[in-house]
């Protein structure tokens, strides 16, 4: 193992389920290694069964398969896995659209995912463009242990690989777990229905992660288009995320300067503080009383 | 392993050659464990800023220099030349940016062909208390992975070395049949990394410039090898 047990993250992270591999990648090689919370894992496939174990032979780890991914939990594995009823709709396609390693805290990545203010600058010509940079007021709702960000709509030049052109796109972000977030986005062909884009962050270490993106989409002609579009978008975020300092997400409200457009990020940070998350973060500075 | 702290940055520190701040380039320098973004505005004024956007910690060195402002690459926040104050937040185009939305700025100066960054107690202008040309021929700057004191010691063993304060050394360079006076400037990047700048302290004829620069670069690289070969981390010497 790479680290001492003292470096174990909080239970809210440790005992959760995390994506550690795409099934298609595993099928290709039969066995592969992956890293979760600095622990090296060995993933093997025998007949139809997938096994995940510590690479140093110190034991088997709870694992399961869902939505094209191998999920693992270093804890007891008794947490519920995230579930999306939309995945069962007959006209919907469930597509793993790519995994990209990013040298930053997974928490920074989630905050980036729920931030629309960067679209005109980082995803220019796709998710936004100048001069349409204004972020309309949006609402934040914390319910059932989740953060919901319900935005108005924003003008997007090319919202997806299938988008016919510029469109007003409605956005709802839902943070389910510290490392799992979903975007409900207006389908450009069926305005009453939504496409789902899921980001599942695999925490490799406090300052390294892998972005796994899953699409639950209604119409597509070629999976390659969706994959290359999402790869482009994540690829545009990667150099930004890798050049933020510090790499760990500062949770003290005074360490970075949010504006109203950052209400989603601010709510996410506060939600992490309430859950006692410190792995991959810089915890808030508290007044400490020394006794004796 | 013994660890030493980087010497607290004090006074004027040479960061990059003035010639590196051309056009709309944004240069970076790491001095005293601090990342600094350097950029020249349309009026020729040099800005030395903490390389970190106050909004989301983005490195400003990836931003765009418009000639009057530096635009952050992440959310397009604009920071004014001179003050570092935020003058425009695109997410809220009709609002005045809060006062707190300002980049941390450092004093800057240009002298001896270099851009200098003013840390604590920097006053007046950088001055090495020696007679040197206004715009000298500058050498290529090199980072030595060794503590500043060790690099300073080694440079003091160069031919004709004379210390000009704690961070400048005048030496005699001899290449082929040319002999000339030169000055080295040392700047701590971290406890174990030192930036070595240098320039010719007298006029160099045009025809001698290229051979001199080549020979000097080779010489400095050789010197670096001998210094770095000593394992400071293990001996604990600093």
C-alpha cells in the first residue's frame, strides 16, 4: 500500500462506491490495475465475474458492475449505489463517454462541473461565447442530502454533438455524493425531455483524480460523436483544473473570492464542510481553544 | 533529511531578462517559493503579480495580456495594469467588481537588462553598487538545484570574483582570446533551487556576442553540474 492508514479519508468518502474502471477496458485486457484513495487495486475478470482486490494481496474489496463501469468500495460496500430511473427508458442510450486523468483534487473537478460562468471562456463556441457571459440568478436547493442547482437557461452555440445549432439550454445540476454529480440538460430535439450527463470522479489521491463521464441520451447517430464531443469538453477543462492553486479545494469562505454566479460552488463547499470532508480539501480555519 | 527554509525574500530580486517580456507575453518566475506572473502593458510598464487569480486560484500566467488588463483564462475576470484591481467580471457585466477582487501585486523595476521584483523592504531601485552599462548583454538564466548560499560560494571561486552585496558577484570571464568583466545575479527560488542570471559588465563587440554567449552558457552548465553533483540533501549543507 502506498500510504499509512492514517491517510484514510473520511467515512463519507471511504465507504462510498467509486468507479475504478470501465468494463470495456477490463474486457480488453482481462486484468488491470487502478488506484483509489492512494491504494493500488487489481481488477480481474474470470468468466463473467469481476473481482477487485488490493494489489499487494492484502484482501478483496467490495465491487459491483453498473452503467458500464466497475465500482468499488473500500468500506463494507453496504451503501446504496447511485441509481437513475431514466437509464431504464427504452428510447434512452447509456453510453460511457470517456475517462480522463486530471492532476487536481476531485472536489475541484466537481465544482468546475457545476459552474456555468466559465463556459464562454473555456468552452468557447460550444457551451458559451462572448458577449453572452452574464449568469442569470439561479436557485440552490439542498434536499434529501443532495445539492440541486436549478438554473435558468443559457445560450449555447453547440450544446452537444447532436445539437443543430445555437440553443437556449436549461440546466439542472444535482450533486448526489461528494464525487458524483449529474447534469439534466434540455434535449435539443425534444425540449420537454432531458439528457443526463453524469460525472463520477475517481479519487486517485488528494491531488489526482479521473473524470468518468456517462451519458444517458435520447438520440444519437454515432457514439463516436458523443464521445469525441465530451472528450473535447473535458479536455478543455483539464489544463484549467491543473493550473488552479492550491490543487486542493479551499473550504474556508475567505480563501477564495466567490461572486453571486458562484453560488453553486459555494453551496457545494458548505455541503462538504457539513459532511466533514477534508480529503482533497483545505479545511476551514476554525478558532481553536487550547486547554491546559 | 535536514530541511532548510527558503530565505525570506527581501529587497529587489532579479526575475527574468527584460527582453523576455516582449509583446503581449505573460512570463512566470518562481522566486522565494512564490509564483509570479510578469507582463508588460502597452505603455511599457511591467506588472509583477502573484500568479493566482483571487477568484478561483487560476494561474494568471495562462491569461491574456490586452495591453491594459490581464484577463484570467478561467472566468474572464479583468485585472488592471498597475493596481491589480478587478475592473470587470463577465458573469455580472453590469455590476462593479468588489474591492477585495484584486490580485496581489509586487513592486517591479527594470535595471541592468533585467526585470526585478520588489519583496519586503524593497526601496528605490535595484542597485548592485558597481559601474555597469545601462543595457548590457545578458546571458541565458539557469536554475541550479542547490541552495543559494552554495551557488554563491561556488561563484565566488570563479576567476577574479568580487562580491557585490549578498546576491551579485563580479567575475572575469575568459573565452578564447576575449577577456571581459561580467556580473552574476543569484535569486533563491526555493530552499534547494537558485536562479543564476548574468550579464556582461562592459560593452561587447557585435562579432563577439554569439561566441561569448555560447561559451558562457557551456561554462555555466559545467559549473552547475559540479555544484549539483554535491548532494546537499544528504550532507545537510545549505
